[in-house]
C-alpha cells in the first residue's frame, strides 16, 4: 500500500468535510499529531479506528486503503488487491519480528556463556562470583521470556497431524517442549499432541 497516496487522500477527504486536523483528531479521540502523520504518509491509521475514520470521511475501508475513490465496477478487484497488500505487510512485519528474536537471543546466549566462563575461571570474591552468575541467569531468563513473546505473536503454528494453523496462547508456547521454533503442543482442532511448526502465513508456509 502507498502510504503517501493514502495520506493525501485522507487530507483531501478531511478538507472536503470542512474539518481541520484538530477537528478530526478530537472526533476520533486522538492527537492531531497522529492525523498529521497519516496525512504525510509517516504512519497508517490503527485498525481499531479505521471504521470510525471512514465514517467521518464518508468513505469505505477499501477506498481508504486504496487512497482514492473506487468505481463500482472495479470495487471487487481493488478489495482483492488491498487484502493481498495487507497480507504482505503482515508477513513482512512477522519476518522482522522473528529476525529481532534472533538478534536478541543469540547475543544474549553468547554473552551469558562468556560471563559464566569468567565467573568460573577468574579469581574473585565469592559474593562477586555469585552476583555475576545470578545476573547472567536473570538476563538469559528475561530475554528468553521476551523472545518467546515475539515468536508467539509472529505468524502461526501448523499442526504436524492435521495441518491446521493457529495462534496459541503465550502460556502454551512457553511451557511447550521445543526444537528451534517448533513447539510440542496440543492442536486445538484435532486435539492431538504433536510438533507444531512455526509458519508465517495462514495458508502457505514461507519459513
């Protein structure tokens, strides 16, 4: 989706409705700075207020995402294009989240190993040794919990038995045995416990 085009369209519709950025922001319960960011293409309206925004601008969501008024004959085609564009953006976001997970976990593990080795090999007071080990363990645990949260929210898990794709709860993911990003969990559809593979899309795996 072209955020610049969408931003200009929002500004145009707002002016047609004889509203200032402050007027629109007040009706939506947000800051006029947020409206300014939309109109300059620096951000997109949150999905939670899209319907209300469209009602105020007298447009529909498909027109908002297209950044222009849509003729009836081309409406269905534009709906499909916008859905595909949104799906690509979600997949790209999930890929970035999984890369972030790697950038968090790998350096943390490396640093943790180094600190443990130093605590064991270097001559130091016992209290300092204990403090260093405690700090290292706490750091690894905290980063581990954060990494699991990132992984749980990025994409889906696919059941190895029935191939159903779903998003489990954080508790299910963190308590499940794992190998890499795969988790051994109960599938909510078939009810079987088996390995659930991490995938990015609702239909086709691209991991």
